[in-house]
C-alpha cells in the first residue's frame, strides 16, 4: 500500500540521463511486484519457462538493470527481511485482495474477456520464495550487488542513502521519506512510459527526485511531524489511518497541534482508530537496519548468466546477450564517470 504523501511532497522531474554517474538503492520487492504485474501475455498469464516457473521478474531485472547500467546508473537491490508485527494486517489484506483478483481473473478468462482478465491478473502478483532466490542468483551473475535487509527493504535503502553509500533511494512508495531517505527517486523506468495499475492505459512519466530536507523546509515541519502526517493518512502499520483525513488535512492538523497524540486522535472521529502510536513512530524513526554490507559492482559472468537464463529458464539467447553487452559496457564506463551535478 505505502503511505500517500503525493499531494504535499516537493518533487522535481528530471530526464533519466540526468542520473548518469549516480547510484541508487532500489527496493527489490517494489520492483519485482512491478515486473510481475506488467510483464504478462495478452490474457494476463505471466511469462513462464517450460517447467511452469514464472520468469517475468527475471525479464524485468535483466532488461531494466542493463538499460540503467548503459546510462552509467549503478543500482543495488535491497530485499525485505522479516516484516514488523504491525504489518500483519496489511499483509492479510493483500492476501485477500489477491484471492479476490484471482477469482475475477479466472472468471474473465472463462468468459473469453482477455482484456478484462489482464487487468485483474495484475493484482494477483505474488513474490514466491523461488522468485526471490532466482532474482538474487541472477543479480549475482550480472555483477549487481544486492543486500538482505533485516526487516523493511525501504528502511535499509534509506539508511544506505543517509550513510552516503548510495546517492538515491529508489522506490515508487513515499515510505522511504518517513524512513529518512534524504533523496528519493520515483519512476525509475527505462521506457518513459508507465502502465497504470489494473488498467490497459499507459502514461508518459519522467523520474521524480524528492529531497527530504527541501520538502520539510517547504512544509515547515520536522521529519518526526512528517511521520505523524503519514500515520494520520495511513501506513502499512495502520492501513486505515483516520477516516476522512487526507495528506493536506493531516498536514494542517500536525502544524496546528505540533504532534499527533491519543487525545487528538480521539477528537477526530467517533470511533478512534486503534493502533500503537509510539510503536509505529519507532518503526519509521528507529528501524531495524544493518551496517554490514559491501557494495561492489563487477563485470557480469556472461557465460553463467546465459546458461541460467537460456538453458534453465528458456530465455532467448540473442536478446540476453545483447542486454549483457549493454550491461558490460555500462559497467566499464561507470567506473570512469563521475558527475558533479546537484539537483537541489
């Protein structure tokens, strides 16, 4: 779900080439879900190998990462660890949503409504254990570093960016800002177009850069207050938020009262939401992260990558080799490229 801060954050659109020479810590699950959702056949069926294993996520990782590398953009993927206990309700909601979408998808297929089926199919996406394992194996063969977070991947990516290990945190969600990411990049696509969720509609998009300090200065609030705004709107740890309160109203309330308190919550609705305010704040302001990581970008093992994707997962060899050529060239060029550009 993620927190909806879109109406209040300060963002700057940039061309993808403006990120040349930069490094980005990408929320891996965010990307994998995106690949599983959009890389499908016309009737909504995901790409599969002859053994029936889904390969849409591998296709997305290969071609997007290679294209970004071709632009000398270095990426590192960060995988989720154990989710906070408070995320249980959101996880259950997602499972329920997938089941309902699967039912509608199968019914649409039975009626022969392939366009309708494709729309429902997008919401059935689920990252299974073997998909995560395959993704890590592919990234290793490609020479792309990946990090296993102890808990939330976005929190780890935000921490790495704060530490200066990467230049940006890459995610479609705004939660990264609540976790303290100093710079967030959204819409890190390679085509300049993005498919709207559950629709057969594409829109033109450009990468968006969001600087946390600039946003806080413009809104005249602290990061702690931004977290309170997010809690009012609704996060993965209190999905409902407070009924009837959107980002702008939440911002006004926090600026008026200074902080979110239980008495303030009780005054906002007849049935105050039940969640542990202090615990949610702690997840965002003091998340579980690891300092034990080592970011090294290497030249891809072309032979082993081709064997894995083409011999084991039935990819087309010519296309894989072309992508790996782009990756290899980009990795070499990125070693000598540095940019002094500053966005803010």
